[in-house]
């Protein structure tokens, strides 16, 4: 597991010993950031279900201004802290021990806003649609905000959240990346297209 591109290209990240922490595979991460290539510079990033911090750290390497990492696993956040320190990114990060839903409430209360939100929940818990719907209803997304969701390929979105539309969707074996963008109307809340 490594930083693929940007100012920290090639730097290795500490990997989890706990198998319940599932970092995004390098090939999936590379494809995701190829799609987001022009949407990262100077942006504020939220890495929900952060795990090792893999996605938020890649975003910082590629020019994001700040990343906030959220996870409810202390082991995961210890890994994030170690990786942040190893890369010298303490001044560009915040690390929050919290349930994803509670963290959204906290961000709403503090009027925090994000340009890019990564959602990579545990596959077996079916959280990806619930958390995406909650994000769509929250006030924490920038007007042109992007949500990038990693989910099992055999579990497609039933409907996209109201106020969001499909921007890109790519399948990589058992993993699918669905990228949603904010929209000012609800007409794009529809069934997903083909891969």
C-alpha cells in the first residue's frame, strides 16, 4: 500500500494487522483518482470509515488542502495517526474517533463543509446507501460536492439520493466505485446505469 501520485508519490503506508480493516486496493484507488484528477486541488476532503487513511492521504499528496479522517475503530485511527505523522501531514489533517452518522451531526453543528467525501464502509453491513442518503440530506457538502462510494459490485444502488446524480461508475471485479455529484434538482434521482 503506497501513495500513487503527487508530492508524496511512492511513499509506503503502514498496513493493518486487523483483517477487518480493508484498505482500498491500489488499482481501485488509482482508477478513482484518475476520475477525480481535476477535482482535488485545494479541496477539503472527508474520509469516512477511514481505515488506514489511504484515500484522504492520497488526496493530500495530489493537492487537497485538508483531510478529515473519521473511524469508529481505535486501531484504524492509530494507523491513520502513524501514517499522517510518517508523511509529515499533521498540519493538514484532523482525526476523529466517531461513528460516521454522529460525525455528520457534529459537522452540521459546526457548519463544516467538504468538497470531496470518500465513503468506504464495511461491506457486510450495508451502510453505503444509508450513509450516502444521510450525506445528501446534510448541510456538510459543498454546492458542487462529490461523494465517492466504494461498495460490492453485487450490491448496486437502488436509487440515488435525492439531490444527487451519477457522475461516474466503474467496476473492478468484486468492487465498484460510484461517484455522485450534487445537483440542484431531484430529477436525476434514478436507477443506476450500466457499468
